[in-house]
C-alpha cells in the first residue's frame, strides 16, 4: 500500500506497502465489502533486506459483505427442455422392407439413444444462452449493501514496533445504473513499543531521547477514527480518505492526531482499459498528503491477461521503483510478489524489498473488476 517510510510511526498508514491494492480497506474504509464475496489476504514484507534489523511487516486482512437483513426471495428461472425423447422416438417408423427386422426393440433403443444425444447438445446450448441472458450487464450488483473489513498488522522497524488492529464499515448506495457511491468509517487501535535491546546509541546516559524511549516514553496504546468516500463502477474507482481525523489526544482544529502523529489525506484512483479480448491495462495512483511532511505518490500500472495473470510496474517518489506479478489458481486462490529497489538518492547498501501476498476468495462470484485482481 502507500505510506511514508518512518522509523517511528504510529498507525495503519505508517507502512509503505507496494501492493496496496490488495488491502484497499486498510487505507480507505469506503472500500470495505466492495466485493460480493469474502476476501482474505495474508501479507509479508521485508524492506531493505541489505541491512540488519530492517523493517519487517506481516498482516492478515479480511473484507466482505454483511448479510442482508431483509432479502426478498427471487424466483429462480430454470431451463426446461421442450423435447420429449420418447415421443420423438415413437415418430420414427420401423423399416418395412429391405432388411429383415429380427429385434425391433433393439432398433428402437438405438434410435432413442441417438435422439437423446442430439437433444442433450441442444439443451446444453439453450441453458448457456439462458444463463447469459439472465446475467446482469455489469459485474457490480447495483443495490444498497453493507460492507465490513478487519486487519491485524504487525510492523517492526528496528527498535520500534507497532501492533495495529483496524475495523472498518462502509455503506454502498447506487447513484446510477452503473455507478455506486460508498461511505465508510474505520476505527484503528494501535499499541506501540520500544525495545531498548535492539537500539544502539553512542552514549545512553547523555541521550535524553533514548532515555525517554527506554523508560517507556513510547510504549502506549492509542486509537483514532478514519472516514472515507469512494465512487466506483466496472471501469474505474476514485476515493478520498482521511486517516487519524480524531482519536486519543486530538483536539479541535489540530494538525496532529495522536501524540504528534499527523492527520493524513489520501487519494486513490485507478481505471481499466480494454486493449484486446484477453488483455486489460490498469493504471493507478495513491497520493498521500500531510501538512508538515512531504507528499508521497505511489503509481503503478498493471497488465492483465485473461483476468488470471498480471504484471506490474511500481513507482514511489523519493523511495523506490520495482515490479510485481501475480496469478489466480483454482479460481479461488491468489499469489502475488513485488520486488522494489531503492532509488539513486538512497544508499544501494540498503538492499531490495520483497513483498508476498496470498489471497483466498470465499464464495467467489461476479466481482467488480477494480477489486477482482
């Protein structure tokens, strides 16, 4: 996902995940439950593998749709064959001349089997045609719905560690026959700790910041609220969210959220372009802005083949460039990998960054294209 690299960070957006599109609800709660099935994501990230105690993170994420309280039962339309095999067989007359018919029942059975095979082919084609006619024109279910998301994230950066739990909710309401507007809110609970055994300073006694951290000055529990809004369809999505708009230690009109952590504004957008029957191109961005910190831009372009395999190029300003690939298997499981290298302004000794994501789709059905990958 999209975040500023920081060795002291409190909260869900303190981690620069390359594959941020895999866990969009973590960065904007309006994406919670955008699928009509349940998505589970398990991620691992090792940043700057060339140095000791380099940043490491792992997470478990789930997003889905809440069951409808009042769901009207829809009458299922089933195909019924218009063909009567037995009647069609009786219409075939036995040959009355030429060859001798010693076993008429066997002849009738052969005729019936031949007719039945032909009828099965016709019925199969008719069923496929009916199924296609009943499918909605868009893969998005244009109706109000409620979504949820939950994420447990562990982030270790040297002597600092954060354990974060994020719970999100979103309400999705149609604004046209092809677009949906979603409004969401999430609550984040964060536990930050400092391990003095993993920190090194030249003079512990004369370093007031180290003494503050070593004596429990950083160890704390905090919480905050994050609202967001998103507009999406089969062909695009655009969203705006605010992280840490309110929470513990936050007063009215303040720039900082919790204990000196800035409120962060995030814009996420992507579109899907059909290149050929089997190929799709999806450029996307994540722009993160804070009042007192430099803005961060995450850009990526994905190329999909048959909606099963994809390749990507990633760019993060002031930080790294890289690539990624992923694929579905068994129509239910997903595996993806991202590889980043530091940009020239960073020391090459930092080493590369590796990120793995394993996904599981439960009760997979028709899913909006921006989130199906």
